[in-house]
C-alpha cells in the first residue's frame, strides 16, 4: 500500500567500524553507472535483506558526499532492536542485497540565513552530508553550528571529520561526562530566520519541539528526522486484536506491529516507516497496559490520550485492540 519503487542488486564493497557499535557499509549497486552523483543532503536508501529466512526492509541515511559509484550507510547495532541491525552486521564483504533509492524526506533548504544542526547518537548520519554541503557552497557564508550528543565519548561517530570540517562551530556533548545539549540556549543563539535540523532519538526530538514552540519561531524553520527504535521500554512481545477482522495475534519482540499485521493479512497504509508521516496510524479501541509511543507524528496531547498508534514503530506493554482502515474485499 505504497508507491511503487525500483529495487536493484548491490554488493557489499567494504566494511568499517566507526565506533564500537556503529559500522559503516559501502554498497556498490550493479548499475552503478546509473547511480548519479547529485543526491541531496538528507537522502536515504532502503535495503532488503534476510532475517531468519524472512525478507525485511530498513531505511538508512546516506553518509557523506556522494561519489557517483557507491552508497555509504552507517548502522548502529541494537541488540534489543527488531533484528534489522543484527542482520546488517552479519553481512560480509562480497555479500549481496537489494537497495532502493535514494529518496529524500529530510531535505536541506539552501536559502536560510543561518543553520543549526543537532544530532543525537546515530542521528549524525544525515547531518554529515548537510554540514559538508553547506561548507562547500561558494558565495554563501551563512552561519553554521553543529552540536552532537552521545551517551559516551567512544560513540561519537565521525567526530574527527566534523572537527576538521567545522572547527569551533562544532560542539560535542557526552552524557557520561555530565555534558548535555542545552536545547533552549542553542535555539536562542540561532540568528533570526535561521533553520534548525535535528536527527536523533524520540526523547530528543520531543524536547526540541517543546523548546522550539516556546521560542515562538516559525514551525516551518524546524526540520527533523528520527529513528523509531528508541522507546521508554525494551521491546517485548505484546498482543494485538483486530475485532473487525476477527484477528488476535502476538507481535514478537523482534518484529514491528506493522510487520505482524501484514503477516496476518491486515494491510496498513505506510510510507516512511520511521514514525514521521502518520500514514500507518490506526485507532485504538481498547488498551490493557501502556503504549510506548515511538513516533514523532502524534502530538504529546494525542499520545497522552492513547486513541491512535503508529504501527510502524510504536509498541505496547500488555495488549491492545485496534481498528485499522483496511477492509477485506468481501467486507
């Protein structure tokens, strides 16, 4: 239930560990001559690979400036995730997979008078290309600042590249050292009309959106992207009922609610699969437990009401009954 896409075969050209839990993959498509060298900052690709014999698809931001021959992505190993990162980390040089893209839902506006880039953890991946692109522009010296936060120093991916590129315009914040990004202060220091770009875990984006709203700045000048793997609770199995279709299933800890519904024959509208577009949101009929909202589409007020859930990333502790927009042909 999404727009048609063009998939092509690719080979793992090289692997490089950037941090103890972040691995960079260089992927060479078979039709590299048709790759193009001008995908825009913020672009991503989808990859399709096997997890326990089942095909799964994941989206990853493209890292760094394009070279016209290969894609570069960086994947953080999440041992308690849904299995996509573990499947990626099992790949070796020479292995083959399917790729789709590039596409861009996180485009960079090149007309802003100033820029503030904020990254948390693996959220640095789209920001590297943005910083490189802005620094490489000729005839436009718009102020640029990047702040980058991670739990521990060893997890600051690409820090050497960013330090060399941005110098004093780059600042690191390490949680274990008691240093955290002061979001309110960063927004206050951004020149009038400047744009803020953010990529990181859901709690960071929620905090940014609150502070941005309090600042009174135009909502259109805040751009963000997230990864829906971060939540308040570790993934665990939960029960889902769809009374209209007489379906009662258990969503495994290593599967999304959307994947489990599709496997049971309940289709959901979807596009981003990162909790941003809201197409996959369904109505909640009953809840026994707690929803772990991992999306950035629903407002904080909507999340508190627990009347809708984004099936692509959000989870439940307990059980839930939903009504999807899907109707069988014979309904």
